C-alpha cells in the first residue's frame, strides 16, 4: 500500500471472478471510475483467483482498474475476510465480500463488512465525499 500514500484507496475483496455478484460489483466500480478519479481515489479488487482468471475477467468486462491475485491468501487473511461460509448446507472457507476505504495517510477510514454489489460504488463515493469535505 506504500505505493498509494497520498491517495484514497478502495480495497475491495470479492469471492470469485465472473460470478453474478462479483461481476455486478466490478462493473459498478468500472462505471463509476471517473467519479473515483475525480476524488483522487484508486480502486483495487482482490480475490484468491489466479492472474490468468483476473486477466480474462478484466478483458471480458473492460475493467480499467487493478485486480490483485491473492493466491496464497495472505491479504484475505491479513484483512480477516477469509472466513467460514455456508452455501446450500455446506460449509467451506471463502472470501467474505467486504471493502476497506483507506485514506491518503494509509489509515483505514471505513470498513464495509457487508457489501451489496450493485450499490457498493455509490455507497463508497458518498462516504468519500463526506469524509473529504
């Protein structure tokens, strides 16, 4: 994160490339990127998918921001978003969709523990505007 000192950073963690919720969230970020840029913010998406998977996902949906491949699960564990999940009666470990808004000094300004993918970009932008003004 040292590369981004002096900038706002939205670090958003998502479960999997090219799934419905993750695609809605990524496309929301893409569509709002000019608004993030105007506020001096960088958007970084993180999942445990591979670089190759990220490349295909980014190309398919014309995602103009960086997707980080956390294949070793270091970031997801560091941010405590690698947790036990349940789906159709089955328990497994996975990424909990959540985000961290980091201020220009490198401090976490806001944590979004439960994200609604289609609304998330707008929610963060509203928060940023109130934090900046």
